[in-house]
């Protein structure tokens, strides 16, 4: 991984894990029906709800400006409404 940026290293080292998650999600056919989409949203709600405190952490927002604005939790909640 010589000569790569941190971002490139991170992407390369997590590519397999992210692809596995993507394959699992797409196997659920989340966009094939309203019922599937609602099931997908429930999973997203759990995941993003668990991550919400990280997106709001002052120390992380100091290190990563704008992090709080990148949270998808509110968008997931809006879709569930």
C-alpha cells in the first residue's frame, strides 16, 4: 500500500467487508416492494441510530469538520414517517 493516501488505504482495506454488506442488503431486494423497503428502513434506523452519538461527538466533530451534518439518521426517520 505504499504511496497511497490514508483514504485510499482505508477504502482498499475495507472493500471486501463493504462489498459483503452491500451484497447482503441487495439480496434482500430492498427496492422491489414497499414491504421490503420498510424492512430495509428498519435496519437502517437501527444502524444509523447506533451511530448517531458518534456523528454528534464534539471531539470527532473537531477532528472532522462537518461530521454532524453527514449523519443519515434524520433522513431515515423522515422516510419511515
